[in-house]
């Protein structure tokens, strides 16, 4: 993605049970879907839809998300009561990504691009959304550090977890 543009909006959202709510006063023009395996597992779905929000433009208005450190560089926010995925926070970024589906009106933020194509299922190859590339291509500056400190369970059964 090119340098994101800040867009002033008034939008609210939250989790399925209502324990966590937020209000945003701006978003970035970064609404996207990501097919990477880490995002698939975080969403429990084929891909995740996210949009960037400047850190100074979000207020948690009821409750706060619980956080899972998916790597040493990033965390995933979710409702501890109902499990709704709410956010992806790459700690060094000037913004946080909220799950588009958690907005009260997600149609306000249709995805502009898709990436993480290395994890894309073949049935989604013809989505009418610009494809930017693999995670390695679109996040080259970050992917090494995230992979090196990945805390996500592997895609197979393990006798113990976390592994020693």
C-alpha cells in the first residue's frame, strides 16, 4: 500500500456481546483483506478484513479488548467474553487495524486491496479487489521479525504447547 491518507469519519463498532465498544473519528484509506495464515487463524476464517485507524482517533467506549501476542511485534485484540476478533496491532505502527466486520456499518469501509496471497484459497482467486502480493512482498520490512517471534500454534497437533 502507498502512504495512507487519513479520512475524517464518525463510526462506532464493537464485539458480538457488547462488552467492548469503540468509536473512531478517522480511518486510513487502507481497508483490506489479508489471506495470510496468521490472519486466517486469528479470524477463524478464510481471510480477515481490516482497516487502519490512527491511534489518536480511537476511543474504547465500553470495556477494552483482551490481547494475544501473536508475535513479539504484534498483538491481536478480541473480546474476552464472546471472542469476537477486534484488532491487529503492529506495535511499531502509527495506527492500529480494526476488524472491518466489527464496525456497526461495515459497508462504509469496503476493501480496496488484498494481500497475503500465499495463503489465499483458490476459491477466492477471482475476487474483484486489487491484489498487492504475498506477505513477504507487501510487508518485507516487518515479516522477518514477526516470523522470528511467532507465538501462534502450528497447523498440526502437538503433544505440548507452548513447545519448549
